C-alpha cells in the first residue's frame, strides 16, 4: 500500500473536499486544448478532475517521492507525465515551447518564490489558478493605496489581471493549516512588453518598497538618481501610493535621465 505522510517542510496540506477540488479545476479557463502544469499534485485531488478535462494536456511537477509513488499507483496512465523534482529548479522551456497554464494548491512556504519564477516566464505563462494563504492572495490582488500592496502586487499586476475567487477554511485540509486559504486566478493581460526597461523596473519597485514608509526620494537614494528625477512629484510619495502605471513612468524617467547623462 502506498501512503503519503504529510510533511510540514514540503508545505503538505492535502485537500479533503472534492467539491472544492472540482471548483478549483473548473476555475481554469481554457479556449482550446492547452498545456497545463499542476504544481504539487500530492495525492492527486486536483489531478483527478484535471485528467477528466478533454481540453487539458496535463503535466505534473512534484518534489515528494512518496507522493510520486502514490500518483503512479492511483493514476498509472499519468506516469509519463510526472516530473519528479523541485518546480523552482525546473526549466519550463524543457517542458514545452507552448504557452503554459499553471494550477495547484501551492506549498505555502514557497509561494512567493513560485510567483517570482512565473514572473521570469511571463511570456510563456498565460494563466495561474492556485490556492494560497489568504493573506498572500489578498496582497497579490491589492491595488495602490493599501498597506499590504507590495513588490509582488506591482510586478505581477504589470502582466496579469488578478482575481480573488473564494476563501477556503482550514478544516477541509489534512492536516489543517493555521491560516485561512484563498483561491486566486491570474490571467495574462494585453501588455506584451513594458514601455520601460524591465530589469530597471524590477529594481525600482523593489528598492521603493524596501523602505516603504520613506518617501521615494529617500527610499531610492541607493540608485543615485539625478536632480531631474529627484524633482519629480512622485518623489514626495511613498511606494504604496504609486500604481503600476506610475512605476512604469517613473522607470521611464530614470531611463531617460541615464540616457541623457551617457550622452554628455
Ligand atoms: N495538490 C495536493 C497537495 C497540496 S500540498 C492537494 O491539494 O491535496 C503542496 C504540494 O506541493 C505537496 O504535494 C508537496 O509535496 C508539493 N511541493 C512542495 N514543494 C514543492 C516543490 N518545490 N516543487 C514541486 N512540488 C512541491
């Protein structure tokens, strides 16, 4: 018999409620048969519903050897589709050159790292449907003006429309987590490229939130901005007051000022 003992260090909380599992899988919006990667299938509660959808070309990424053994016994037809290993270390281009839709009840301990990886592949990742710690889900979907709006909210919203779908209580998991959970959906927006340098954009956003209580004039000191940028009205504001668009135009200003200084 194969059993999977829940391991805390892998963020394993298995969903017991099949109705919720079915609802999560139904939240994945596909227009045609698509490449779908499930992160952390565990004992396959989502996998079962995913494998029933004719529009899902399913692949699984699971780090836990016990879960992989379990999946092979209970879903033998999916064996060739299991990628055993750490999702964070996987090369997505090795899996497919097509667009990818990601689904999963994410291991909460590495959810931010999963999103930074998704950001690195925003040209390829079309959609994400996932369960997260509710607090993190709220933060990702938050707009400017809120205390919980942060680095990942800005970076992800630059490329994705984020919807909070529903809350999920601890009691439907084994073992129950200490926190509320929520399911969110990220859909790729229309923006193919930022109108500014993307590496600089990330740097500006990160640095701005590093000292979120300071005005940007102070928070961005390490970037040695020229006076022309320091005079910008955004410099009197704090990071959480700037929208995604504002961060893009600020980055553009910085880029322009650097271009000008290079010419001198
Ligand atoms: N989908 C299952 C399990 C969710 S728990 C369910 O809903 O019941 C999170 C799952 O992610 C576990 O199976 C865990 O082993 C897996 N996991 C944890 N870290 C991982 C990583 N770095 N890469 C891939 N899978 C991981």
